[in-house]
C-alpha cells in the first residue's frame, strides 16, 4: 500500500534529513523506519512554512493516533535531544515518530512497526506548540 505524500517545509525536511544521515540507531527496526522516512522526505510536497496546513505533523506537534496494537493521546513529536516519554515527548527518530511526521490528520499510514507492518490512523494533530516554539525563537 502507498502512503499519502508527506507535506513539510524545507527547513524541517533539511533538518531531519541531516540528522538521519548522522544518526546510527542500535535497532534495525528504527534504522528501517528512518530509511523509509528519508526516502519519503526526498519525494515530499515542500511548502513554505506559512503555507503548511494546520493539521500536518511537524516537529513539536501534539498528536493522537491509533494502531492495531496501541492508542496514544497527546504525544508531542520532538527532536531526539528533547525526547522524554515521561513527559509525553516522542523523538521523531523512533519508529512511531518517524512514521507520523509530515502526515495530515485523518491519514492512514502503513508502516513497519516492531510487531510487523501495521496501519496507523492519525486521529488528531495540534500544532499550537509549533506556533509557540516559532514565536519564542
């Protein structure tokens, strides 16, 4: 099955791609996810930051999603240095984080998770923290 095309701004695409190039995960499943994300980023729909739809998963988005094996609410997708699962902050360089980045609310994403190929349904995307991060920088 084919996933919808990712939607990202050039700045985030370039940042994530450069981190992937310099990152060596210990887990082969994570490496496979990052390889898939890298390929999808090369084919992504690149937009100006101001033109990104409000329901696209970005770095700092807060998401709710469901897969056949789990339902998670209010997880923030962050860069690896900010990851803290106790604070619901999931690195974009985890299998699930790499599966969600760049997709729109309502998307069904086919991704290889540790338990095998699954479909993840992206229920909700909140980008209020993306706006707050941008305003503070």
